[in-house]
C-alpha cells in the first residue's frame, strides 16, 4: 500500500507556516478568527488578540483562510513532476 500525504495535516501546516489569518467555524455555528499556532491529532491552537485558544477538532466544521483562497498549493496538484 502506498502512503498518501494527509490532506488535513498539509493544509494546517501551510496555514501555520505562512501565519495565515483564518476563520474557524464550529459545528454549533460560532466563528472564531485568528492565526493557527499549531495543531496535533485532536486539537488546534488559535492565536487571536492577546491570547491563545485550544480548539478541539471534533468541534470544528470548517477552517477557511480569511482571504478565501488559501495559501500554497493543493497537495493533489503537485508541480514537482
């Protein structure tokens, strides 16, 4: 079986590396805004204003860059050959 990159990890890592401002929509409809400081298997760290929030992934419905496009390239569209 071949290994495939984890789309979620690649997407989140790009947002962390580029310090992209994001909107995080929770399953209950609440919108949180800030920059992702880090993540693991179960949670993301969201920096906004003077503080950092630990948001559990099971409560997140959508993560979207504020500019609406996202940064970097899609993992399924490699340009390296």
